C-alpha cells in the first residue's frame, strides 16, 4: 500500500483537460456546477496556453490563469498545471525561424498546428524553461495545484528533427557516446558499404538517402532524439522544482506505435501518467486498453499511476471515429483503475466548437449536459467516489512480457527478413492469450530484475544488449521460466549479430540454434504436427540440448522443430519458431503457464475480465463484463459500488462492473 | 426564351479547340474542308499560344493568328478566341523565377508542363493582362470573333500557391476580411491549441505542419486562393472589355472534385461555359454528365450555356481511358443540349501527334476522317443544325439540390468524424434517384432564393452561413419542402459549431437535435425498421416537434429515429440520419416528391432520359435512350431530327435520341 | 567455341563478393580454407572500399588490399577487382556538397547509404577516375587479378539527378543532339501546350511540375542520364586500360524494372556481367531467371558471360525474403550456365553481421559452414569443376524477342491509354509460353540484324525508330516471321506518332491499321471467336491485306479482328490485338512456331527445362527439373556431373539437373 499518489488528493482523481479560455462567463459558471455534479476533483489546465501567459516574449500576463485557478480552487477542484510548451506562440515562431523542425525529407514544418520546436534548439529550450519557471514561481505552492504536467505527449507529433542545430547536437551526442571516431566506426559497422568516418564533422543526420541508410546510424539517431526530448523534459522539470514541491510528470503515450524509451523517462518523473485512446474500429479495443494500463503500471514500477487522458466517446483523428457504446466509458475507466490507475482523467472537460479537434468527445458534449455522455460521466464520478479504499493498492503479476522501445525502433528499420515481422502484433497475440485466461501481466525491460516472475515471455525482443541476454540466462538458470518467440535476440545494442548461429544472444539458454530464417509468403499457412497452424514465419531450427515439442508438418521447415523446450540450470526456456494462430497459442500457453505454476482464471467465462488490486490486508477484485451475457463468479466480501455484502457468489451483469473487497488472500 | 447566347451565332454552336500551329499547309486546308463536312461553326483558338504571339517579352507577332482567323472566317467558322495565359512561355519562366508556384510541401513546381504562375504574382498578372489586352486590341471587333475564352480551367492544375508573394497577399486579404487581428483570432478560434496571433506578420500560409493545421485558417486559404484566381480572371476580362464588345467567359470544370467557388465567378462572366469529361470506367457516366449539365445551367441562372469541352471518345489522363461506344458521343452531346447547352464543343478538332495529350481523342482522329468517330461527329453536326429552334429555350426544374464549394472545401479538411463522409457521393446518390424518375434538378446556393422550387434537398451542407440557414428556414416556413441529410448545418462560415446541440443551424427547422454522431465501421450495414438499409453513418437523434418516419433497427443507434419529418410554418422538413442504399432512398424520395407535388416521369422505362426545354410557346422534349431496349413514349408534335410528325406516341430506339417539339404545356 | 572469357581462368568461374575488411585474422584464414572446400576460384574484391584505399583525398593506403590480394593469390583464387566508386567516402561528401544528388522532387539525398555522386559532376567523375587509375596502376598486371569490375550496378539506386550541374550538362547534351533550338522544338513538339523555347538557357530538367511534363523532354532526360552514367563508366574504364590488359566490365542488372540502355553499354565492355536476384514470392521465379540469362547473353552478342551476383538463399530487400529451397541454388546456378554463363558468382562470400544487408544470404551463412547452404555451395563448386568442357560453348536461339529500354522508358511515362499497358508483363507472357515449350530465346534490339532468326516477336515495342521499323519490314520481306502485339510501333524516336492511322511504323508490314484503341475496364475479359480469352486491351482493327485469324466475340471490339496474319514479301507478319490468357497465347504460339519452322521440345513434361550449349563438335544438353516429379528424356552421350554414359534415355530426378554431352547435332 503506497502513500497518496498525488498529495492532497484523497480520492480517485477524476476530471479532464480544462481549457476555459475564450468562453463567456455563464459557461465558466456552468462548468463549476457541472464539475460538482460529475464529482470532478482534478483538472488539467494550461496545456496550450503559452500565448495567454506570455503574450509577448518576456512579458507575462497571469490574469486569466489566476482567475481560472481561483475559480477551481473555490469549487474544490484540484489543478494539474501544465506547461504550455507543446504549443509555442506565433510570436515565437516568427522571431525564431531557426527553431522550426526540418523533417527527414528536407521540409520545414509549418507552424499553423501544434508541435514542439526543434528539440535541440537552445532558443526553444530556453524559452520553454523560462515559461515553466514563471509558472512555477507563481503557482508552485498554490494550494489548488496538485500536480505538474510538463509539455504534452513528448514525441507526438514530432519525434525527430534534421536541421543544422540537430546535426550539431547529434555530433556532440555521438562524441559523448563513443569517445572516438574509431569506436563509432566499429559500433556502426561502417566497414560495410564503405561508410567509414575519419572526422566527427563528416557525420550527418540520416536524412532520406537513395537507399537504406546504415541501421546503427539510424538507431542512434532515434536514441539521440529520445535523449533530446528527455533533456527538454528535464529542463522544464528542474525549472519547476526550483519553485514547487508538487510532483512533476508528463503524459506518456505508452502504446503508440513509436514511443520514446519510457524506461529512461520513468525515473525522471515523480509519478507516471499516461494517455490512452481506443482504436475505435477494433473489436478487442478493451484488451488493448488492458495492455496499455499494464504497461503504464510497469513503467511506474508497479505503483499506482495517473490516466491523464482518455475519451468519453469518439475521438476525431481516426479514419472512422466510432462513438463509445453505452456503458463503455465506465468500463474503460474502471479497467484502468483495476490495473492500477489512481486517477482517470479525460481529454477533455468541454470541447471548443472550433479548431482541429471540435469533433473530439468531451465530458460535457457539444449537445450539453442533458446527454447520455454527461449522465454516464456523472455516474462514473459517483462510482469512483466509492473507491477511496482502493487508493494506493497494487496489482501483482506473475507473468512478465519483455518490452523495449529501442528494440522496436531497430526492428522497424527497413530491410528485415519479412514485412510480416511485427513486434506489436506478436506481443498483442501473447497478451491476448493471457488476458483470455485472466492472467495479469507486467511488462519488463529485458535488463531489469525478473526475480518476482514465475514466467517471462519474449514475444519480440529483436535487439538484446549483452546485459539483457545475461539477465535472461541468469533468470532461467536460477529457476525461471522463459518463453521466447522467433526473431528475438538477433542483434546486440550496436545492431550487430553476434558471431555464430542465431539467435546469438539466446542460443545457450534456448539450447538450440537457428540455421536459417524461412519467412512465409503473404497469407501462407503452415501446419504443425500437433494440429496447430502457423503463419508469417518459419525457420530452420537445429536442436542442441533442447527437446522438440512440436514440428512443422509442411512448408519450408517441414519436419523441423516448431516448438522446443530446454531445461537450463534450475529453469526452463521454451522457443516458438512460428506465429501460431490464436487456438494454437492458447494451447501452448496453457501448458507453459501450468508448468510455470502460474494460476489462471478461466472459469468465469469469455469476456469477463478479472483483476485484483491488493491493499493493506484486503484484496479488491474487479470484475468487468465485456460480454453480452451475465456472469456469475465466486466471491466473499463487500461489493464497493453497491455497498452490499457478497457471500459466496455475485452476478456481474452483461456490460457491467463489480468490485468486491475481500480479506487479502496472500 | 433568351436572346442569342453568342451574338452572331444563329445555330447550336458546334466545333472544338483548334490548334493549327505547326501543321503543314495541306493539313490546314483539309481542316477547313472537314469542318465544312462536319458542320463546324465555332472553334476555340489560341489556348496555349502565348509563345507564338509574344515570342519575346513585349514583342508581339500576330502573323500566325491573323492567318488562322482569316482562314476560319473565310470558311464561315466563328472564333472563340482564347487568352493563352494558362501556358506562360519559357522566356517568361526564365525571366521571372519568382512567379513560379511553390506547393504546400515546399517544392517549387517545374515549368515543363502547363500551368498558371503564382496567382498572386504581380509579374504574372501584369504579363497576362498585357497579352489579353494586345489580343483584344487587335481582334476585339473582328467579325469572326464571337466569344472570348479567358485562360483555361482556372484552378487546374494549380489551385493554390504557398510562396512568399502568396503569403503577403494572404495577409492583405485577411486584413480586408477581418479588419483586426482580434477579429481574425475569434474567427479562427485561435484559442484552441494556443494559436493566437498578435500581429498580421505572424500569419503564414498553412503549409504542411506536423499535424492538422487550424481548419478555419485552411478554409480561408482556399477562399483566398479562389479570390486570387478570380482576380486573375477579372484582370484579363477587363483588359479585353476595353477593346471588345464580344462576350467574355472562361471554361469552368463544374464537377471537378475540387473547384473554385463558381457562384462567385458566374456574375463576372458574360456567359457560362463548362468542360465535362466522363469518368470512363463508370457505368453511370451519363448520369454524372446530366448532373454536370444541370449544375452548369444553375450557375448560368437557368440561361443557356456553352459546353466548351468534352471528348469525342477516350481521354488520356484517366487510369483506363475507355473509348466511347458507337452512338455515345451523340447521346452525350444531345444530353448537354437537352439540359441547356446552346453550344457543344470538343477538345479537340485535331490532335497533335506529340506532346502530353497525343492519346486524347479528337473530332478528326489520328487515323483520319474515314473513321467511325469522324462519321459520328459529322452526323452530330447535321443533327444539331436541325435544332436551331431550340436556341434560347430553357429547362425548368421543380427540385433544387444545394451546392456550395466552400462547404465542400471545409468538409474535405482532415479529422472529420468518418472518412466515409463524402459530400459528392451523398449528392450523387440523391441526384441518381431523381434522374431515375426523370425529375429535372437545379443546383442552388444555400443562401440564394429558393422560391421557385417545390422541393429543396440538402444532401451534404456541412457548412451553412447564418444567412443560408435563415434562408432555408424561411423557405420552409413559407411553404417549401426541404429534405436534409446527415452532417448538414454543422458549422457556420467560420467553421464553428453553433452553441448547443447539432445541427445547430438547422435544429429549429428540422424539429430535432443530434446528440451524438455514431459513425459505422467500414462496410457495416444497419437495418431500418421500415425494411431499408443504411451504411457509413448513424446518429443519436432526439426528436423535438418532428415525427419519426423510420427507425434504426440495429447498430449503434438501434431504436432511434433514422428518418423524421417536421411541419414547420407552412412547409415541411425531412431529415435522414444515415446513408440509405439505392432502393431505400428511392422509396423515401418517391414519398417526398409526392408530398411535395413534384411530378416524376417513370413510365418510359429504365435508362430512358427525358428532359424538356421550353421555348416561346413550344416545348422541346428530349428523349435519350441509354438502354439497350427500344422504348415507346407518348408524344404529339414534330420530331426534329427526322422532321416527321408524331401523333400520340413515338419509339426511341435503343441508344438513340428523339426530340419532339410540342405545343407548350404550361 | 570462344576463347576463354576470362583469360587465365580455365574453369567455370565460381565465387562471390569478398569483403574481408574488418574481420579478425582467424576468420580470414578460415575463409581461405572454406574457399578451397567450396572450389572457389574467383572473388570480387573492393566494391565499397574507397575509404580504405584513399582514406583522405589524394592519399592512398594499399596495405589492406595488398594483403587481401596476396592471400587470395596464395590460395589460388582469382581476383575480380572492383573500383569502389559506388560508395564515395564520407570525406568526399563533406568536401564536395555540390556533388550530391538532387532528386526530381527537389530533395538533396543524404549520404549515409551507398550511391553515386551526381553523374554529371566533374568533381565526382575526376575523383572516381583517379581512384580507378591508382588501383590499375598498382594491380593492373598482378597475376591474381583476372578481371576489372567498374563501379557497381550503374543506375541503382540513382539513375538521374536534377541539380544545377546536371541541368547545365543536359543543355550541353541537347545542343549536341539537336544543334539548334528550332530542331529541339520540332523534336519535342513544343508547339503543344505552348512550350516553345527560344534559348538553350530556358531549358531545365523535367522536375516535378503541376501536371505531366512534355514526354519527349522527359524521354530525352532519361537518354541524357543514361549517357552520363555511361560516360562515368568510360572514364573509369579508360583510366584502367591505361595500366592494365585485363578485361573490364561492370555488373548490369538486365531485368530491373528500369535499366540503362545496355545495348549502348555492351560495346564498351570487354565482357558482359549481370546481377540477378529472384523475386522470391514468385512461383515462376526460375522462368524470370531464364529470361534474365537469355537477355544477358543477348547483350553479349551470344558470347559467354559472367553472372556477377546472385544469392545462395534469401535477399534482404524484398517484402518477404523467402529462402531458397534445398537444391534451388544449384538449379539456379546451372540454369545460368546452361544459358551461357561461364562464371556464376554470389553476392556474397560471407556476410558482415552488421550494416544494411546483414540479413542477405551468403556462401558462408551467419550460422557458419556446417549448414545446408554451405554444403550445397560446396556441392555446386564440385559440379562446376566437372563442366570445364562447357567453357566457351554457345547457346543458339531461333526465336528473338525485341527489347529496347528507351521504348520502355517512353511507355512508362504518364498518360498512356491504360495503366494495364505493361511492357514487362507482355514480354514475360510471351517468354513464358516459349519457355514452356523449351524454345530458347534471344533478345534483340529492333534495329539490329535479325537475319539468324526464324521468328521475331515484338510483344511491346511502343517506340520504334524509323530505322528499326524498316529493319522489321526488311526482315519480313526477306522471308522472316514476325509476331507483333498491340501498342507496338506507336511512336518514333521523338515520341511522335507518324502521320495517319496507327501503328504508323508497322501498318505496311502488318497489312492493317488500328483505327482506335479500346482499352478494357479493370478485370474485364473479352471472348475471342476461336474460344480464347483476352483482357486489358482491345482495339478497332481495320484489315488491309492481312487475313483475320480470330475475332473479338464480345466487348468493345466485338466482331472485329483480334488476330491477323499478313503475307509480306517472302515472309509473314502476325498481329495480336489483345492480351490473351496463357492458354490462348500458347495456342497461338504453337501455330506461329510451327509455321515459322521453329522446333519446340514439349515431350519432356511440365517444368523440365532443356537448353543446349554447343561447343566444338559437341552439344551440351542441360535438363533442369523444376517439378516435383522425375522425368525421363531421350539422350545419347555422357552425363557430365556423374561421368556416366547415357545410351538412349536418362532420368532427371525431381529438382535435379542432368547435363549430357553429345555429338553435335548440326
């Protein structure tokens, strides 16, 4: 049981982004009333308000923000105060054209949207730190201010810049990383294609070339870009800390297709905050939500965290922005809480009726408060108020899935053995199979301690550092269970394949080698001897000390091992050499989980999600019924939303949620 | 009955673009003979001849053009004289590199093709006006010259430019539109994403940014670009008028996917001219042709108009340039005449055997005059000569469909609720249902007088100005019938959603509100209670005073209204909340037409088009049989193409056309 | 029987690209041992080693290369010494930013990959010639050096550059081609769209414009780019010849989608070398291989040639890099030998475990020599050692297919009658039908002598010069048999259509004209009267003296000729007006081959390839069984791989190869 995640907030945080600039007084007044009705206790203010508080360079005007914070404070609503640095004002762009972002094609990006300046630009960084400092100086100890929200979604919509300033900063970064040009040449393998450098000044950002650029060069540019963004964050955070004792965070987007390396960011943040949006057309969007929440909690080292943004209904930037069905926003929010969120906020409290996001949903829709959405928001607020006891409790996981953004960056470079190698799809397939069995998952960096896990899964660990590979070996040899899928352990941190057969970093622990990749044709299926089906990938596995569990029955690897297991030290390592269909993977995982001693919970029925948060002496069982059928589950304790005792079993109606507090099991 | 559309042309205009530069004498001589055989009486000369008449800056050479006009005059062929400003000569581009177009990505466009200079460039505009003036001075009163054709297809292939000259002109345009930066900030909603401006100089064209630019900013850039093009036209027109009494026009492309706002152009033109090309692979290309003709006639306020370009057979720029089938060019031409064209011209009389368009068809094909195409052209010429009586007669429509290019510009910006929101598809679906019933349609600007129409349809009026919305309300309250489809009346001219529930501008007249959009998945179908089917879209309608006519039977809006009607003042307003399939829409329209008192003509049979032009005391009934089956229709009068009397009925053979002159009905 | 292709190499050349830079000593030692085991006798050294031998501008360091060549020489392995000019070193790019390539969009390409400098840059060319000269001076007469390999794959990844240097060079090239601006205006047809030039300085490269640029302008830019690349090659070759007597070549990529005009390159090369890679997902990749080999042999005027690169298994740059199946690398290699290769080399001997191509296969895989791939490589080496007698023997072809890269460049420009006009698909369809009948094919330039062929096929000769058209007519009139497919003979070398009906250049020899193209809809099929099926294309053929052999039974050309034949002089010319399906084409070709007196070999069965190389007094019959079924064929002689006599027949096992030496037939 942790102390309060956000000091001074004694309940589950509930609210959203609040942008009251430009609204007439009567609306502002109604806002306070609606916040009260909805049980809002925390709102994010100021995300894009740079122009409002610094209308001219160096001239601050806090009148509007003073009034806003005062109004919220009077209404008893806490403030998550944002620095506005994801939206430099027009005067900034005009005065500092060199701070604009140059993309990889050589286009200077326009400024009529939102977005960071060149992350390496001292002009941008200094201006950002100054405005953060001014805010902190004024509001750092204001009683309404509970939390700092630096910038917005670092890396979106700009992750990297290729301007001359960035090029110079990249060279500086490389010097620090490699010390000598010779070391860089070794790390980048510049002997290939004759790319050897003799002077730092010869090195450029990997702008679009006639063909594939050196992959280590590209990977280092992503590392550099990540570090530059993180430096931007640090500069603002430090400016705030000089004036404020409140926790500082920034809103991550943990499941974006390309993200910064949040493992490096998390230690710099006082708490972890995440933005999550459903992919509305996905039928399994709630499983992706669970993954996002588990990943966020993992970045938080298991501690509670803040859901900084999600949506009450449709977003506006997907191809087809499906609205949420009745009950869905409540299930979504409580899913996040079940998986460790101690605050669930929406983008946004009330939408502006103009601008690029006017079709994004809000807590108060365009149609006003007498709407399904606002009613559901209010009901949710009432529910959350009943969950104060959950605050600070923790979710435990016996299974870890490896997750490493730099490995994804590396794998996503061009010229891989197959375009069907998709790390996210591989991870999601394994995650889904575990979710279906109500096995709660943590995500782990491959070099982090894995001691607490009964089973570790590496569905897609293309790049493994030597340290990470040793870590996995040690984990297994000391009794751990490891399931590795194909195309893992292929390259080291320099993006080099270790000497000898693949998977160089893992062949000892797996007790086998891969002689050759045998990617499949588009849509091609291969049968396995055990009756399963694979697609996308096969390979030529040569068993060492490992034992074959299943074979390819046809296709290019016909007759060769498809699944193997290796007793290594006190543990076991499984290997999976194809992309199995859902049933095949479920069967394999059932066996792996059983062998690993992981308990699964499948009795409740399909679509009934079950997660446990553990507090001091009590467990909070969350049952979330995503199906259209009522489900009955066994439980003894008290149902928190209704306040009724549960003696033996409880029905979770279709689409509904039940939360039962019980005496802690362990 | 109007006076002659083109003074001095006493017949239906017939001919094409004529580019005789570069041909040997014997071909020029043959041209005159072939024009005679085909009955050509009007050709467009000089569209891309700038280099020929101004071979060096300021030096004119009219020898070639003198000879050409003389030759045509002697042959009794009228001249539609073009200004050549859509193809500045090579010397111009070399001397004026700053007049080149910079695209939205930041690429300067090359000059080895055709295309306007930067529309805001004074250098380009002055050069264009000078060459127009020189032409008018020399040929303005030449007896052969019947009509002026300014430029070519404004907006194609260049609609907008993003260079520094354009940026400065945009700021000037904004000052004129908004007066103050504060007013601009309000109109653009720059409070969103912190985009507020404090100085005109901060404002740039909306070049490609990292994400979606401010939509009002983008919309205003399209308005600005439209106005700049229109100013280019006006400058040339005025230069011509100083020396010539002949009518001045420019060839529109009314049904291009993106067009200028031709409602603003039409009053500046002495007559309306249009270019229309079939989308060759569309099976219903002739329905699209009818729409184009009706729209062109509507821009002409119902007066006759000129079809400046269409093709005798294949074009060259579509993916698969299907040739026209035998008889098709005649049906196409007479369809245009039926719908108000008093001249039908082709691009082109004879094709050059080189250059970018050598595979475009012509009146005289590459294979020469002894060809199907030239024979059909000649037969058409003979037919048209029999239609002199039709000249000046008018087509009447009882139904109007709303059409507003700026609304389309706005809707086509990014981040709409669904990519399946397609204004053109919506309009075409309604048009097709009316065409199938031989209901003749006019297109109307939403703020224009609608008094003459029994029914007004708004299939896709996303943006409605306050004036337009009032206009629609007044129309209904005074007894009109209005059918509105979903995603109409959503934003005002600033691209803001009015306060309160959607559709803000129309909720009173419709007697309902839309609480939430419920876009459908790709390919998803929803059933309606009345047995129909919808796709793409559903929404949460809350009825006010309106009456529900049909409901959603499944899908996200299950149980809610899908079709409603509202008695408002002396009229009625229907609302349609999904995209119905063809049969469902036909059923709805049958009922709406009947209620509105609109007469339909469905007895003749599928594919038989029937349109009436009304002259002084007589009606001209055009029957065009697009089907493969002979059709018999009732008629009394005289068939004009055969000169035979019709007493009671007439057969329209498959693929053929009959035009019967009768005593006027009304 | 030719003399040795590579003097000093007395066996079929066997080996691969060898890039030993950066490997430790023990690997280099193992390399020599593995080369011995595999029977390697020729390796390519230095392709990307510019940085190694000229580490600073003007400073050479040959230590590494000396050692490498010495080591190979001691091991008895010949050296194909490459100039490294496809990979300028980093110092070069830094010192010479103006030598970078500017693409057609206006982007300067980055240098962190491989690629040529601007081909027109004197800076680049001089630097390249200097390094070639330095290499030749040092190694030109080294006994180990057998062959020079200039640059690498000219045209890949950069074919054209649009920088100011290129623009100036283009103007120079145009002056030389046309002499006067007036002549250029005529050739380019600048009268169209008013593009006439009055000064050379007005002419620019055809950078991206708002719409289609002048096609002759574009075509000339490709000719110019080809010539500039060829000049780069000549400069290096001449620098080498000044110091070396060894043959000089460069590795072509004959079947790339876009290639230089290798007919112009071949006479500049001492021998022809080719790179060929399977399109791994194509089921008929081995037929494409045969086409590539036949084309390469044709560029070599029928003489033996060198396969400079192919792969032992997967490549790394295709969407799905399927590995080769067991036996496939041997069949591929022996297919090349069967079709005239006297050397078959792989990219690459051993792969670097880093860089952009680490997933490309090699003779020694990442997994080392104890692998299927290295075993198959070694078996192949042993096989090839048995084929010394084949060296210098020649393949004969009775059928020629026309092939002309500039025609392909022209056809691939925008705005053709149909996007389904695909010259490669047309050629491959005809080639496949001949391959299925074991009819060996040569490829011929349309203006080259065709005297030796019984049948010439023009499946896709869109552009034909006047000389080429005369050549075809003369060939037929003197007794040849010519089969022409649609969209051939349409334009001349200026990309102009000749006067009169199409196909202007071929209508006399074909005895027919094409009045109009009638392209089909996407996926549309048309039936032929003879029972066949066509797709993509139909046309309106008017017979002159030709005789109709088959008609269109439906579709837009219904009732008109689809296949015709014309007796012309002593020969015959067939015409095919649609794209027939495989069975229809096979039927037509069976008849055309029989009439032309071409012998086919279809008895062996599907998938059994049969090619004959003829030496002095003996024929070498290669049977390559691509099927899964053993095949028996008639033969008398000696099987070379097993050394066993063959008396009457021999079985070619599934997937296997048999090579029988017999007494020459002719």
